[in-house]
C-alpha cells in the first residue's frame, strides 16, 4: 500500500511500488486529465506537481510519492477559473489540446515561483514540452496574460 495526497484528498492504493504514478492517477483514481504521451519523460504531456514541483508522472514510480502531495490539472482549480486556465482560453492556446494539461501544470509551477517571468524564463521552464500543433507562441502569450491576471489579484 502506498499513501499520498492528491488534490487535497488522502489516498491509499494497493499497487506494485514501481507502477508509474500516471497509471495510478488515471486507472486507480479516475483522474484522466493527466495524459499519456511518450512514456519516456520526453514530451511533458503527463506533468503533475509533486510537492509543488513539476514531475513527469509517466516515469515517476508511485513509491517515490509516498507521503507526498500531488496536484493534477483537476486540482489546479475546482471550477476551471485558475488564471492560467482562463488565459489559455483567452489566448486560444489549444489546437488539438492533448498536451495542454501538462503545459498548464508546468506554467503553474513557473508562476508560483516567479509572478513576472521573462520570455527567456518561460522558454527555460516550458522548452522541453512537445506540442505537435506548435502552439508555443500562444503558450508564452497565455503565461504573460495569466501573470498579469495574477498581478491584479484575479
């Protein structure tokens, strides 16, 4: 049994310790907002927060998160009103949308530690994400938009 907290709720799961966190979230807890991409931690589609730090859930073993706090895209905001989620819509970031939950989670971690990131800081934080639709410029613009919303207390 592995115990941890996901989106503010305590969970105990009976799985093999080397089971990827991604599969526990999706299959055991029904949190399907976190997607499977490459399976080898290269694309960023599966990003969640582990104690506030972005982590690729496809290669994070569930035993590595025992006793820790996990936040998924579902836990970012109860009603989808987080400034990043609103900015993503306002700036029309998603095209196919598949990579977006991972990108939003990485952007949220960036804005949690830096409320006014430069373009270079955004590129450093987001540069390893793969978006086959190529929405990188809209992602950067949405992060700036969300930062401005957060600066206004939104």
